C-alpha cells in the first residue's frame, strides 16, 4: 500500500497534457471496470492509473461522471455508424451483408473487455446496457428484419417489438457464442466465421416462418 501511494505521488509530479491524462484515466478505467466490475473502488482505479485519488477526482468529480465517459468511449465508441448504411445496401445479397457485418462486429465489438463491461453494467443496473440496446441494436434489428422481408417478399409485423424479437434470434445467438468464448472460456472448436455463416443461414432460412409466427 505504501509503495502504491509513493508511486502515485511520483506519477502526480509527471507533467502530462490534461487531455492526455484524461485519456489515460479513461483507458485504465475501461480495463479496471471490465475486470473488477462497476462497483470497483476509485481508490483502486487511481492506483492502477498510477495517480492519486485526488488527481482522479480533479478530472472526474464523481464516479458516475467517470462511468458515463467510460460508456461513451468503451461501449459506444467502437460502434461504426457505417454499419447502418452497409446493411441497407441492396446491391449486395443480404446473406453477404449480414456475414460481413457480423464478422466486423466480432472484430470490433465482441472483445473480452467490451463484453465484461456490458455484463457488469447489466448486473448493477446502470443505464449502459439498455442505452446501447435502444440506441444501437434495435435500429440494427429493424434494418435487418426489413431487408430480409424485402428480399423474401414478405410483410413484416407493424409492431416494432415483434421486429426486435425476430432480430434478436440472430444477434442473441451470436452474442452468446461470444460470451461462451470470452467470458466462460468455453472451448470453441468451430471457427468464428463458420459460426457466423451458420447463424445467418439459419436466420434467413427460418425468416418467413418467424414472421408468420409473429402474426
């Protein structure tokens, strides 16, 4: 403890540009909360950053303010707005679009750190998970379901909640694969790209039946 405090005091003497210091804190915070949960203490985070708790609060007056910024940087930050346009490009068969999207989504979003942050946020009841779902995922589902309906010539339910349920059948299956891989450390002998192709084929192959079941 004494050594950590000494290191923190020494780090405080190192001059850093405020933006660089703020970025450093946020990067460490994303890693720290991913490993220890959002209930992790700011004292431990400050030690992980190599700074004093006082300096941490100079940049983020409350833990809530820090968590809000971690959400913006580590949860929302990796999301690519171009995915909305790419999924809507009808010059490309939908199966190819979906495979390309989820291959990129795995590489960009479904990392161990992202998944752990998201799961910890869900467990402690902060707004990270529902905000991400409502602002990003549900829009993606509406596009995916609408594009599948257009390509297969079927009418989708007017009720968006039903559209979201249909979208979750694909996204949920791939999310759980990522969770088994990164959080459960469960052996995944089937390559990721093959899993994506299987789940996309299943989604499109069963789409008409899913729409009928939704009424």
